[in-house]
C-alpha cells in the first residue's frame, strides 16, 4: 500500500480542519506526490489559506544553516510569507494574529538537533498561548520508527537544537512528536509502517541534507559539528564525509568493523565552513545495512578513536554539549573515558513516549 501523507488526506477531506482562516507553516518539503507544493493543493481543495510561515533555510530553501529568507509574497499562491526563524514568545504570537488555526507540513528527519521540530514546538506553544488549534499534517520518519538511540536531553541544555527532553534519535513521526511535546491535532498518514520504506519522494530538506543517505548518518555525524573536524559542510556529501588535516591512514584500521557501515578513505576541500579552501583527509561513511547500522554508536566509536590517535590535534567545541544534550560526552572525551558507556540501552519509541501518543503502533 502506498503511503498517503496527512496533507493528501486533508486535500481529499477538507472538512477535517473545519472553517476559518488558516496559516500554513511549511517549506519546499511540503509537497504532494507529484511534487506540487502542498499550499497549492490546499487552496485548490477550497481551504482558506491566508498566510505561509517559513522555518530556517526559508520557504524555498535558499538560505544556509543559521539563516532564513526575506519575507514577501509566494509566487505560487500569492499568499504573504512570514519568517518564523529565531522568533519566539510574543514575536510569534504577533505573527499568528491574523489566522484562526495553524497547519504544519514540513518533512522531519528523525534527529533531535534538526531544527524543524523545534520550529514546530515554538509555533505549537504560540498556538496554545493564543488558544488557536495547531494541526500537524503527518509525514514519515525517514529513519523508520523502530529504533531509538542516544540520550534524552537534560535540563539546562535547552537550545534551538533541543527544546525538550527527547532522545537524540527519537523514532517518531512529526505528528507523533507533536503529541508528545504538547497539544495538537494530527491528520494521520495511511500506509506507513514503522519498519517500512519512507514511501514519499525525497526532497532534500535543507541545503546540507541532500540524500536519504545523509539522513541515515546524521544522528551520529551531526555531532562532529561540535568538534574541530569538518563534518563535510561545503562538500557534495555533508555528514557522510568527515575529516581534518591531521587524519591519516591509521584511522580506518583503528575503527575496526562496525555493524552496517564501511569506511572509505577520502580527501576533500570544503568550499565553505571548517577548513574552507584547504585540502583535508578523512573518511566517507557508506551505510550497507540500515537494519543493523547504529549512527550514534558509530559516531562515538569514531570520536573515541580520534581522541586516541590524535590527542594533540583532536579538539572539541562548546556546541557539542547542546548537540549531545548534556556535557557528559565532552567530559568523557576530555577525561579519556569510553563514550560508549554513555549510551542508554537500545529501545523503541514505546520505551520513552507518554502512553497513548503513538499513532502507528501496530508493528512495534
């Protein structure tokens, strides 16, 4: 059975959200199976869309990490476009004053430090303050919904890459996560199973998330943003390619065999970000068996090996604490402890969510 997303269901059944002026929080990933923007389909179905709201990278995705696009008018729908990025509290409340309810349709990738879920969270909180319905049009989790990895974010380490205590790889769809984080109505998908295929066209959800392969490794290699290694930004394979000037041919043999992944030595020259314009060496991760590959564990083995091989060169950045969700990883690496000891026991989404919030629990 083909996957039918929440927005497809809403277009077929507009009455699911009632009447009133609707604001749509979306971007270029909010598309229909034929890649038509969902906003166009919703208008054609007779829904009263009155405004669009974009996240980090903007409605069209032209902005790099840490930026968004200018506000204006969307040429596809002739609707006004407002920017939600880095707005919170009263700023968001004022932004949503002209709508009666908010729809959310953005593709997530299943990792805590990917910011679209926190745009959703901030907008969800604004809707609650304003007493307006918040409706999530559900989409698949491209990492699947069977496995959870990594620690839960600890109090005191909240940021825009982690607002609330959820695991690093959370294992939920965007709709399930909305129910976990607050009050929402979810227009559920049809045909998606936790262990099944993604089932929708892959639209790169941000400039440095070009392929499904990138999404698979990101829960682990995203941590390298908190180190002095390049995480591959400024290359055609960000997060799949990791390196630094000091990495040599000892690295891959020292990693040993890890489940579901093989490493290829590579050389690259980032065109921006860390080591821009410099030739560096490192590895490319090739996931060969997604069913057994553990991105977070793999990244911790990589970090441990780098510390052991290159103690005078390997360095950590303050941002690592926010990415990991506590200071425990940084302290373990600085002390020479094994970071694998920090990993909680493997679990499924049912092992951490509040009872009753899972929508697609038949195959758990």
